[in-house]
C-alpha cells in the first residue's frame, strides 16, 4: 500500500470539515506513485518503502503523520 499527501489549494468541505488552502491530509492508498492535480488540491503518492525508510533513518518505529508528510515532500524535493 502506497502513502499519499494531499495539499489543498482552495477551500472545500470534506466530511464536515472545511479544508483551507495549505492544509494537508496523509494516508494509505493503492494508487500508483506520482503527482496528480486534483479538483481542490495536489496529490502526491509515494511507495510504502519510502516512508518506512524515512522513519527508520530517524530511529522511529511508529508511523507519524508529520513524518509521512516530511518523507513525501523530501521524496519529491519539495521543502
């Protein structure tokens, strides 16, 4: 299962939550790695081992949404 990072580029409502530009969401998905422009933002998808390696290289065993975000941004050279 791959990991994704979604970054909102415009305001929208998702499941009773208002997402504002710049807000992010991370999670697992079976979509292939890559970058895709979506209706309300940009979706970044990376292979699972990218996130696992990023956590292990920092000595962290438990997956953290903050580090998933960092791993994906690092993978695509976005800082």
